[in-house]
C-alpha cells in the first residue's frame, strides 16, 4: 500500500510540474511584465558598459514583445551576450534578459534574446523593431562615449 501511495504522489508531483512548465507561455510573461514602467538597456562594450533607460511605454512594448515564453528549436539560435535588457517596475527588476546583435559585437549573424525563469531557458530572434532599436541605441551611446573620451 505504501508503494502505491508513493507512486501516486510521484505521479501527481510530476503531472503538476508539467502543468506549471506549460503555463510559462505568453500569458505568464504578459502578466509578469504588465506593470513594467522602465526598461534598462546595457551594452557590454568590451568591458565598458553603456546604458540607456527607456520609460516611454510604446517603446517599452517593443521589448515586451520579445518575451513570449517560446523556444524555437527549428532556428537553433546561437546567442552570445553583447547586452542586457532589464525589465523594471518601480526600480525592482522583474525580468532579466540577454541579447546579442551583430552591431553590438556578436560573433553570430542572427540577433537574438535569451531569458530564463528557473528551470526553463527561453530564446528567440529579435524582432525587426527591437533589433533596429537596440542597434540605434548602441551606436548613439558608443558615439557619445567616444566624444566624451576625446574631450
């Protein structure tokens, strides 16, 4: 009888964890990010971190669109971290994601984003809008840093 009870307990635990893992989809992340009022972009510029704070909600939505809870195994995306996206609510970090783009120093051709909610790791390609936005911020920040260094 103990073996049957133990078996049922293990089976129930396994079933519940499967349900929990499946629930980390688009609605899970939409709820998680619904109150985000600031996005912090950080670029790892060869040891010299460049940073930009974004508070415009329409621009924040560009980055929220990246966080879908999906993994695309067909794309086999390779991501090296050239930067970080911090999703914040009242200065508290809600989610931490890493991105890479060719313009910001990635050795890979495809721009992508990765993030995790233990124990799962998610990743996808950057959208055209987010990729352009990230590259624009990188070039602007890098240009400003170069000008500051020359003076």
